[in-house]
C-alpha cells in the first residue's frame, strides 16, 4: 500500500478508537514518525494530509530541512535530544516532545533566549522507570513543570511518554492511564487547564493510547513501512 493509503487506514482506526470511548476524533493529531525515510516520503505524507511529521535524529532532520522536506506540515522533534545539539533544533521545529531532564530544559531556554523566540515543548515521562530511557520519573514531574513555567522562552504544552515494550497485548494501558492522570493534574494545578498535547501511542499501541486519553499519536512503520537497519558488523 502507498503512504497515502496507509494514512487513510490509520485515520480509520483512530476514528474507530475514538468512537469506542466517546471521544471526538478531531481531538487527536496524527504525527508521522519519519525516521529513516527520505524527503520524498515526507512530502508524500504531507500531500496525504498528515497532521505533522516527527523526527528522532538531529542529523537526519537537518539534512531533510535542507531538502525542504517538511513544507506544508508542522515539524516535531520526538527523539532523544543531547544538550550539545539543542541549537540545531530550537527554532527549527514547532515542538520538542522529548524534554526529559532539567539540564536539557535549561539549555533549550538558553538557546531560545539567544534566538529571541519562545520554543514549545513537552516533558517526557519515564513512566516505566526504565534505566535505559530518558525522561522524568513520576515524582519529578510536577517540579519540572513548575521549572518550565518559570522559563520565559519555553512554553510547556503537555506531556509525552513511551511505555515499556508490551509482553502481552494491552500491557501498556495502565502506563497510559497513569500519564493521563499526571497530565490532567499538572494542567489543572499549574497551567490553568491550558495543556494541549498528550503524546503517547505508536504503531503497535496507538488505539489503546487514544482510549486512555492521548491527543497525539506518533505512527511510523504503519505509515512508512518497516524501517531498514543496516548491520554494522557486516
């Protein structure tokens, strides 16, 4: 199937998931996770009406920006962001979804101030407490959101999470529900209920994420096809 056909099929599944829990499908954004896909694939997704594109790697994003790959859709950074690459991302993307530490938050504030802009961000939640993943732990999140509120060149728009890999179907649901609870609590207590984005759910679990309250899902392989990872040892 083509990228356009895949997007149409994903939108039908999003609509069905929203209907199953009494939600308005218009509340849910579809982000195409375009890692390891070329500029032509990005343009095809935009032509098919993708709501936004999300990139995981700074070098790849920079190369595709030079090819004007994202014209016509918002660009989000959704991968792990190193502090020494912040200046390559701030001001280049509409939303940084993966702000998972106070030093990274402070570096983004510093770079945005230098550019004279306000950078929209999400805080990443390490809801599974996994050592291999970045992100704030549940008990750190409220303080991090309060710190973001004190940054004049950063605008916190919500939360993002990647739960642990499922062992059984629907294992992710309790994690999604917990992050939804944090999202509602912080938005109400610190941000006058102004949060917009709860980014959770990918190709294998986005329907569960929608039923748990996601307003944004990040879908890669189900749109662009399986990614090819070269064997570096050959």
